[in-house]
C-alpha cells in the first residue's frame, strides 16, 4: 500500500506470510515477516521488540535485495515511486522474487495481489528502516547514510531542474528589485536636487523630471561655465530647444551660491551613479518583460508585465496564483483593507494590485467594481493557462484582453460583447496553429543540430585516421633518413 510522505510499500500475500517491500537509496529489499497473527495480537510487544535488533531478527528476515547499479538508476526509480509508477527494475525484482506479485493501487492492479496495512505493519516497517543496514549483508550504516544523502540531493536537484514553475522565482526577484530601485532612484534624485540646488536653484523649476535633472547636473557642473556652445549638448538631454535656452539664460542670472571644484566633483559623481541606476532600471524592466513573455505570456498580454509580475510575486508563485479563485485575485494586495472592513463591518475593497491596470483607470467611477471583477476573472484564466500549458503563447492573453475591451465598451455604449465560448474557440484554433508552427521549428532545429553533430563526428574520425597515417608514415621514413 502507498503511504503519503513515505517511500514504503507493504505487500500481503496471505494471512500467514507477509512480505515487506522496502525502498532505500541503496536499492530494493524484500523482507519476510514471521508469525503474523501472534505479532498482530501483541502489538505493544512488537513496538518494544522493534528497537532491539536481536528480537527484530527473529521476526523479520531478508528474502531478497536488489541494489541500484548507479546513482542515475536510483534517481530514476525514486522519481517513478514519487509519481506512483512501477519502474522496470521494481517490476523485475518483484516478478523474480514474488511470482504472483504490483505498488499501491498500481501493484494491485497489475499483479492482482491483496495489499493491506495496519498498526503492526507500520511498526515492522519502522524496524526495517531502523535496522536496514544490519539486515543487509555488506551494507554499513555509513554507506547507507551516504547513499540516502546522495540520492536526496540528486532528487532535489532534479525536481528544481525539471520543474518549469520554478523559473517564476526570477520574476519575483526582478519585480522586487524594480520596486526597490524606484524608491532608491527617487530618494537619490531628491538628494541631488537639494545638493545641486544650492548652486543652481532655478534648474528645478525648468526641469522637474528627476532623471533628466541628474543628467543635467552631471553635464552642467559649474553654471558659470555655460555658454552658447553648450546649447547643443543641453538640447540633446532635454530634447527641447526652448528649455535648453531657458537653462542657459537662468544660469547667467542665477541667485545660487558659488561652489568649490571639489564639491562639484562629488555632486557629479553622485549624479553619475543615479543616472547609471536609472539606466540599469530600464535594462531590468526589459529583462522582466522578456521573462514574463516566457513564463506567463498570457497574463502579461492581458494586464501588462509589471502588474502581472506583482501578482505572481504577491501570490508566491505562478502555481499559487493559478490556484486562487477570481475573488481572491481581485483583492490581492488589499488584505489589510479587507480585514479592516470585515472587522468594522464596512465596505470591502473592490480591487488590489489590479488597480494599476489601465482598464480600471479607464472605467467610469460607477463601473470600476464591475470591471475589476471581470478583469480578475480573466486574470485567473490567463494564469491557469500559463501555468499548465506546455507551449508558451500569448494567443489566449490577447483574446482575453479583447474581451475586457469589449466589456468596457459595453458599459459605455451598451454594445453587446461576444460570448466567451466563441472567443475561446477562436483562441484554441489559433493556439493550435502556433503550437504546430513552434513544433515544426523545433524539429527543424533538432535536425540541424543532429546533422552538425554527425558532421563533427565524421571530421573527428577523419582527423584521427589522418593522424594515424601521418604517424605511420613518419615511422616508416625515419630509418631512411640515416
């Protein structure tokens, strides 16, 4: 029988003889248990005798042991057991040692044997796990521990490597860093404005943008050195001839204090750091956009990369977001307001993080709650498609976005939107075509790779043959040189 949280199976072949199948990192072991009925009647005594290897040996004896040939074989068997699949090694082992013997429901279905569990079987299994290295000849406790540790690490690495939902961790870290950069850039920019404002206070009114102000502070330096020749470089930064001219005129009649060269150098260095942070933020946003197009393309197409990434980050993972109902997605990020409203019996919030979507802002005040419910519903559909689809495509996200646009138009003009069934049929058809195209490209790419590998192997084989010929030729002519 399969036991959750344990890799132990118990096979009962008759009322008198019980065989215990035990999975270990070293291999499969089959134990024969003696005097089942008497043991079952004296369960407390069984619990005591399990801890004593001498008494336990009188109850349990090793019937067969199948060691794994390699660490890779152990990992394959462990993956099969965790998925409830009968591996070929386990099947061969049971067929060899138990002629009428299959795991849990799978074993019972395939071999047709009766499988039972109970308190006594659990105690016997506990004893087998405790004394396993003593029951198997040639296996020491240290070797068993090393095998378990190695298999555990391999299993964990394999799960992390092949679990496609793990890549959303990069999105969670990226959006957290993006929010932190926004705060830091804003704080540092305010520091630059205050610091450089002592020297050139009029610049703040002309250029209110933080990033542009830092670039100008880096470019201008000492305002007294500005001239008509600097007008072109100023215009490149502000992208406006009138503003560049206004900066030049303000520098000539500025009321700011004079500043020493060493102070200007520090201001310029700090401005340079702020500008580089702003440039890195743009690169990070592009990286986030590319990751969202790979991990959650439909959610990104529906609600945008940044808002979609915030939803994934707040939920903890894309899988968690896909499990949430639409009502939870709607208020995700507004938990404090929700619990406060429930406590005071006030109005519950209409939206959380999805408020930053453009759809909520475009809706009329009376329709904001309705469109937020509709949008949350579509976000749930998009996240589930992204989580469980094999081929990443934004077809469904584009169609869902069209539906939200139609619903907004319906609230404003009364034009009846299309039915969800019809829209999804179109999306499924387009997605099938896209998946077929992607599959065709992958197959073509795989053929090219195999062809290239074959060519390299032929070249290597020819190179080795030529090398052997050269060696033999040199050996043959060597005596003739004397």
